[in-house]
């Protein structure tokens, strides 16, 4: 054990459990090398931990991105200690939470570089990021470790990435873009005519609701769903827009279809023969599709600033939207009074290299072979996904955590593991 490592470990005795975990890590497994410029840094798997020219200036820039004079700050990733040192120069800082994103990487740094200075500061709290279920604000996430995060800390990494990208993800919903202004103006006539979705709230107290999405795992359940649909005393069937085609091919007419995306066309949501199907939608949906829908139509808003002005002029109830149509469908079920929500095809991933049930690979988005991201499935294995799907999963998990009075069930282990949703043993294969 090197002298540097011994000094670092002596300080880490402040957190004996963390120290034992770090001693059990395998830093020798990391392909690390020294990278030099005007200064130097470490590179791991081709990813530089910091600038190789001016680490302190970079750390100062990163620290300056946090709210000024914050008494409590969270740093995700340990890096080479530079950001921690800069932050600890602030007299207003009372607590610095440092969350390890890669245990082996931090163990390697502890062997090579002195970290005892910032670790010894009484304001520092050290944890593994994966020991928490949610991220904390305000935070700075070290960019290199968002790439290098290990599997144990991946769920928190996913939440950090989603939070960092939120501004970019919301750009299409800016209220002042010409396209959005035009779509909302076109929606005005039907918005005034159609029924407020709020009239559905509280109408199904204590009922079970099936929420049917379009993930690949839906395919295996369609025959049994058809048999249940025929039953007299059955759950309420609610589906997302792109699931309607598959359901109708199997003789299932859902009670309610939910749609929110202005790119949905009659190809994906055919309005013919829909007299007995209710449509719940958000403004901006295709006007011709809406006009052709034969069944009852219900309209609401999300909390997006996109609807701020028109919401004042034409009040309607709100549904939760976290990026995917499955969110308002689930929120509607809960607001209708569901005590149990069972999810079908809610995969948020591409099990079996397939993207959706009932559609060709790539019909509803990028094909599976272009995926560069992953989540853990219900068996603990990595399954391909795309970045926005991970964000949708995160928002669903947050929603479930906020509604402990409702039981949520998943019906497949093939897709993403959904925290807070139990596997229904009556539907789920081992």
C-alpha cells in the first residue's frame, strides 16, 4: 500500500463502510493512462477525467455554474478532487455532499493522488450515489463520470443525465415558436367544443385499470387480454395511441385511448369505427384526426408553459406529462380513482432487439440497432434503450413514488425494471 493511499485511507475512516467498499473495488481493471498537456490528468477508457491543460480553471468554471452562496451542494463524481477543493473555499458552504459514481475509479485516484485535504474537511459528506433513490439539488455532475459511471450507480447517472438535458428536451414545447402558436390556434375551436377531461376524474373509484402501451412485451399478452376483455366484470382498458392498431387486430376495443403528440396521424391512430372508444387528448393533436374521431372526446392540458395562455382563456383540467403518452394515461387512471394500475408493454427498452408491438422496427422512432444506451431489465440484465426512453422511465418512477396509495404492477421482466411497480405473478414469467 502506497504512502499516498495510506493517508487517504486514514481520512476515509470517517466513513468506515465506504472505506470497506472502496478497498473491495478493483481499480486495476480500469484501462487508465496519464495524459499530458500544459498540465496532466488521467484518461480512463479514452475519457479524460479533467482538462489536461488547466484543471483548476476548469474546476472554477464548473463550480461557478452552481447557485451562488449555496449553503449545501451536491457533487456527483469524485474526479481528481479539483471541484471539491474550489467549492470548499466558499465561506457560505456548510455541507458538501460528494457522491461516488464509479467506485473503482475513485479507488484508483486514491492510490495515485492525495485526496486527504478535501476529504478531511468536516463539511464533506461522502456516499455512493447508488445508495440513494433520487438526485439532490443543487448539483454539479462531473461530465467524465457521467460516461464512466459503474453499473451500481447507473440509475442515479440516468437521472443526472435526464436533469442536465431537460432544457434541451423542452425546446420543442416552447410557447412562442411559430409551429406551436399555429397548432394551438388551430386547436381552439375543438378545444372549446370538446369535454373537459376533468369530468372523468373520480368516475372509477376502486377499479383496476389496464394501461396498455406499445412495447415489445405487449405481444405475448394480447390473446389473454382479448379473453379478459370479453368478461363482464373486467378492468378498464386504457391504451396509448400507437397501441390501438394492435389491440383492434386482436378484437379488443379499449374504453379510452390517450394521445398527446402532434405527429400522430391516422396511420398510427385510425379514427374509423371508433364510436364506442373515448379519446383523451392534449391540444396540438392533428385537427383532421380529431374531427374524424367518432367517439367522445375529452381534452386537457399539461403543466407546460406551452398552454399557459390558452389555459386562462379556455380552462380545462390537467394531466401529468413527463415526455411520454404513458404518463397522462396513468395519471388519468389515478385521477379516475383507480386503486390498482397494471402496465402492459411499458418496456422503455428494446427487448429482443424489437422496438414496438405491431409496428416495424423504426416506424415509431430510431431502430433498435442504433441504440447506444441501456437499462436493467426485470432480471437484472442490460437491455438496449434510447436516451429519451430512460427519461420517460425516470418520470414514471417519480410519479409512482408520489402515489403510494395506488398499487402499480408490471407484467413483463423483459423490459426495463420500473422502481415501485411490482411484478404481477399472474402475468409475469420468471
